[in-house]
C-alpha cells in the first residue's frame, strides 16, 4: 500500500534533513500511529505520502516512495489527493468556503464531477460521518469536533484509499476525541481505509492502534512494529505504560482494562483520603465578577465569577464549545462583556485597550502563528520589549529562549519551526515582559511528553515567583500535574471548582488514566503511584 525506501528529505535553507534514510512499509487497512518528539519529522513523513513534500515545500528529496502504486514525487498533489485524503493539525486552515455542504463539495467541483453525482456523493459522506444535521451550518459556528469531522468528510469525498491526520485530537475534549477515534475505526473497517495519524497524546490513541512508527530526530531511520513491542523500546510513554514499565508488568498494558487486570494481581496499600490543606490566599490578581458575554445574538457565558491568585495555577477545562476561549478572550479585553466587570490588581479594565491590559496580563491564543511576525525567533521577543518600551539588558531574550528549550533556534525563521516550537516562541513573546498574570489557551498542542513536562516546570517556576497563571486545556494528564486548582465550565457556566484531587477524581469525563486505574486511591499521576507504592 505505502512503501518508503531509504528516503531522506531536507527543507530549503536547512543544514540537516527533516527525515533521514527512512524505510517503512504500511499495510492496507491498518490504523498506523506515527510518534516521536516535537520536530522529529512526523508531519514531514505524512506530507511525503501525498506529495506536499516536496511539491509545496521545495527542498531536496532522495530515495523511493510508492503510495497505492503511485510515486508522489513524480505525481502532483492534485493527483495524489484522489488516493490520499489529508487533514491538517488545524482543520480550519484548509477550509475554503463558509458552509458545510459547500466545503465538502469543493473538491468535487475541482475535478468537474457532474452535478447529480456530486450531490449524491456529498449526501453519502454526510450520512457516513453523521453530519447531515450540519449540512447548512456555517463552519465558524461549529465546535472543534464538528470542524474536525467536516475536514475529514472533505478529504474522503474523493473516495481515497488512505486517510492521513496530523494531531487530530489536539483541540478536542475527551468525549469528542473518543467519538472521532471510534469513527476512524469504523471507517477503516467498513470502508477499507488505511488510516495514518501523528499524535502526541498516546493515551488517547493506543487502544485503536494496529502499528506504530517511531521517529527519532537524533538517529536516522525509524522503529516500526506492533504497539507493545515499540513502546517497550522507547521513552515516549503515556501514564498507563509508564506505570506498567515501573512496576514490571508483563504484558505491558495498552488499555485501562488490561491495566486493571494487572492491578488485581498486586497488593495495594489502603488509600487514606485526607482533606486538602487550606492555604491562606493573597488578594486575587485578576477577577471576573457576574460576567455575561454574548457573541452577536448568542449568549456564551452566564454569571461567571472567577478569581486568579498570584502564585497559583488554575486549569480551566470543559467540553468543546463550553465557552473557555471566550472567557479568557474577555479577561484580556478582546471581547467586551454585556454584564459584569473584570478587575486586574483591583482596577476595573472597562475602557482600557487590549494593549493596555496586555502590559499586566499576557495572553497566548490557540494559534501561536497569530503572534509571530518577525524574521527571527529572537526578534519576536525583542519586538515585544520595544512595544512596551523595555530594554533588552533588563529583559534578556536569550535567557528566556534557553528556559523555553529553543535557545538554539534564535536565528531561525519562526514559521519554519514545528508546531510545538512555534508555540514556545509565542510563549516567549508574551512572557518576556514578566506580566503579573498569564492566560494560555491550549498551550500543549504540538508538544511531546518531554516538552510538555518542560512547560509544566516553566509554569511552576513562574508561579513560584508569584505569577498568576490560567491555562485552558483539554489535556487532563497535564492538568493533573500542572494545576493547583481546576474549574470546569459547561454550557457557559461554572459547574465545578476545586483542587485536582477532588475535581478529576469526581468527573467521569475529565479524569486521568491513573485515576481510572486506581479508583478511590486519590492518585492522579504516575508519580503518585510510584511514590506511594515505594513507601
């Protein structure tokens, strides 16, 4: 079905190859998971399959690639699109029109399909992906999960044999992610599709995976094979596998059910559920009082009361469409509330511009590209300092870039970096001024486990220096490590608030693998398990 033989590819103007001497064979009707650290070449490998590399990216490529009998280096991406459907990390970036049915039909119009057949195919794919009720909806009014399904429908309407997805669950809440993955498995089995996806949150994907391809940027080639075999050899592990390795479980569990079978064979200490120590909190740095927010004629947020304290990390969680991004956009002044007030250091923000508020409150949106304007990574930070009339000597960019793990990227063009690296550049641009509060909207998109832990450590360092931090995330595993307090938002209302040990153990949807593996223990992370069992 897909064959790479000794393939090496280098982007234009870059000294080292993105992938080197890669040889791999992918079998028809498998669900293949591509894993590796940020910047290891996962997206590049995927783009080689449909010809985006090298046709759109340029650069140099060697070796031999065969996809469904075609050579994507020789064929155009337009030809390959009839064999390979592709869904990007940000599905909205590949939308061309603004209505669901029109977006799905667009590819068929490009190949001049007769109108009657076009209508039949669109209806067929809407039914297959359970999108019929969204046929006439505007794309910008859909949830993240709905947009993802529309992007998949637009890719599949040409009836390709292969579907490729780059980070498909990175913007989805747990339920939406499970629905998407179940749909992919159904398509694989019912339609005979070969599904290939790159993903950092392995805990979500492993139960559905037939085959793993592991890329390591420090070594040429790759590892490939059954999931259990590959995970036993690599250090990129979801919490369940990390615990399994630490406790010597054999076979290595890939699902919670397999893990529960192993847990039943060991003697566990009796869990003692103590109350959280009450800590005297300082005055809140940022407050929302009785906040109602509307978008046009639709009310999104209802009577929100929220406090963000210095020296504390708050994780804001909830389903797609709950209003999380709307809330933090309101806090920084991008959206104006219809009712209620927002205070920063006891001062109301009403009447202040976004630029004024951002001197005290840093904000990182979901799309880091919105903050990247310069030709060099370091210049992104320098421009922020200039805009705030601050000196480089007092706020050295190189020190922050090193903290963010991208000091070696200082001279590179920001938009040539991986998604995770661009995220960190944008984070540097908003924190170089050392604001009193930091608002981060889904900051772990594109980050592997190691870089995610690095982000947790960095945020904790800022917290310990007295910064107030709010993180919007669907990443339950990271929230368990990161947050001092969690707020759950649903349908525009706060429904639960408290410490992670309470909120994540009481929620069926927003809970960790470890909480599922050891119910009633109070444990949330592998560190909790390993420390407790070693005592």
